[in-house]
């Protein structure tokens, strides 16, 4: 006898796929913003795998803060956007040759780094605190960056945070990611 899946389960499964697919343009736009050459040329962000991860994670964290400002209304979008990030990181790790047995561990570390960055940015942006220490630790990994580079990146991230706050939810969710 063939078993049928309940319609509610199917709707939930396919609904999640549609939700993720609908947010893919936003994720792609924030990744494109993170890859903008000025971050690496003028800002001095290391143009390495780690430096690019740091910028993607920072753009995602700022976007998640914007979604967080909407309260419960955007929780599902935040979860789906984070899941897209996890899938992207998983795929990237596999492409660079990380084996199946340790991919999960590496992805866990990357998600932890995103969470730490999200907390640091949340606190700094809410208090209007100095963003430079957050940038130095989370973008430059306490590496050799000049004060001018750190200031440049911090000012640009603060502008981006303000522009995200001024972007309406519907266009943002559709991929209208503001430029800093």
C-alpha cells in the first residue's frame, strides 16, 4: 500500500523552497556588494578567501540586523537567508577540497563567526559606538591594517547600515541591496 504525504507537509516543504528561492536575489546582491573592488583597494580588506568571507559575513550580518528590526514579521526571511549562506559556504568548502567528514565542522565555525559578527555589529550600531574595533577584529582579523583603512571600512559599513534601515522591506527582500 502506498502512503501519501499530508498536504500540509508538502506545502511546508515546498513553501520553504519558494521562500529561499525568493530571497536568492537578495543574497546574490549582498555577495556582489561584498565583492566590490573598493573594499579591497581603498579599504585594504585582504583579497583572500578569508577576507572575502569576512566581507560576505559582514554584509549578511548587516542585512540580518535590518530584518531583525522588523521583528517577528521577518524571522522566516532571516532564517531562510542564513540557510542560503550555509548552503553557499558548504558548497564553497567542498569546491576548495574540504572533505565530507569535516565540512560540517567548518560550516559550524563559519556560522559561529557570523553569529559573533552579528552580535558585535548589533551592539555597536545600537549604541552608536565606535565601529573601528569591530571592523579591526571582524574584517581585518586584528591583522596589519592602517587606521585609515579601518576608518574607511567602518565609515562605509555605517553608511550601509543607515541605507539598509532606509530601504523598504519589499524591495530589499527582492534584491534591492543599497550601495554604501
